[in-house]
C-alpha cells in the first residue's frame, strides 16, 4: 500500500525534494572547495569570456552608434557653415563691388563738377570683338541726350568720342584707334601737335618740329581747338622722343593715361566745349 503510494506520487515527491534542496543551497550557500560548487565554477569559467566579449561588443556598438550620430551632426553643421560662409562671401563681394562702383561714379561726378558742363555717366557694356577697330559700347544712348561727336572721359583722362548712338546705347571710338585724332599740346612747353592712334598700340603725337622742346615724361593734354574735347584734359605722357633720321618732325610716342581694357564707367559730355580764341581769330 505504502509502496504503491510512493510510486504513484514519485514525480511530485521528487520535485518537492529538489525544491527543498535548492532552497537549502540558496539559504546556506556553498562552501569553498565544496564539490557541489564545481559545476558552477566550470560554467562561470566557460561563460566569463563570452560575457566579457558580449559586453565589449555591446559597448563598442554603443560607441560606434554614438560616434556615427555625432559625425552626422558635425557634417550637417559643417554644411550649414559652408552655406553661411558662401552667402557671406557673396554678400561681401557684392558690397565691395557696389562700393567700388559708387567710388567711380563719385569721381565722375567730381569731374563733371570740375568741368562745369552737363554730362551723363554710363557703364561700359561691351567692346569691339573683331579687332578691326578699338571701340566700346555704353549703356546710355539717344534717350539720355547723347549723339555722335560727343567727348567721352574717365576720371583718368580722355577716352574717345561717340561715333554712333541708338535709343539705349552708344559706341565710342577710342583715342588709340588709328582713325582717331585730337588736337593737343605739351603741358610743360606748350608745343602743339595732333595725337592719333597707332595700328599696333598706343598713341603718337604728329607734326612736332625737330627743334621743339618736348621730353620724355611730359604730360600731353587736350587743346580744346578741335571742338570736341574741353581744354586741359589729360591724354597721356610722352614715352619716347626720336629725332634720328631726316625730316621736319620728330617721332613722339605717347602712353595713354587711360587703361581702356579696365574701364567700367565713363562720362559723356553733352555740352560743346567753350570756343578757344586763337591768335589767328584775333587777326
């Protein structure tokens, strides 16, 4: 009877005994060097490297993800900074350009005040592309009161004269074109001549006598006798005087005062220049 009871309840009784044993071990602990502790020690020895590697892997993954997010944020901030820097540089360039343009216009207005004549400021918007002539295209034309034959100046000196106009633009023949000519004189010695353009480059002062007092470095200015340019405007400086060879005249090379390739704004004089009374007129 008893044996049959034990047999029938063997699973329940065995489970109970195991629970009691586990409770006893938990409450009393395992003494050092106890044989019961060896399986746990072996298991801990096997699992310890795995747990360390796992912990290291988790930490590395966490650091990688944190660094990745930080790198993404830095890249985003760098892009924003580059955008801001580009905008700032563009704005600074625009302000510098406006400042330069205003300074040029202010100088042209000062020139107009010094001339005491009506004049129109215009931007240079083009040049001759064929190389057959030396001309510039301006942003002002007939609607601004411009017409062919008017003098064109810059704050550096004489530029040329208008040869054609349309409603909103005009064309300037530069003084260094081989078809251009204007009456001029040496400001120091008062020696007169005709300044004309040279096919190669630069200017020449024609009809200067061999005995004339003219030297390298002298400034050449307009005489006002050609009916186009007011008197006393700077044309350029004498760069070379050649008296070798036969002939009545010397070869005088003149370096233009104006750098025609860098012109951005010019002044077109609307009023005709005052008429200069010569000794021949008085006679």
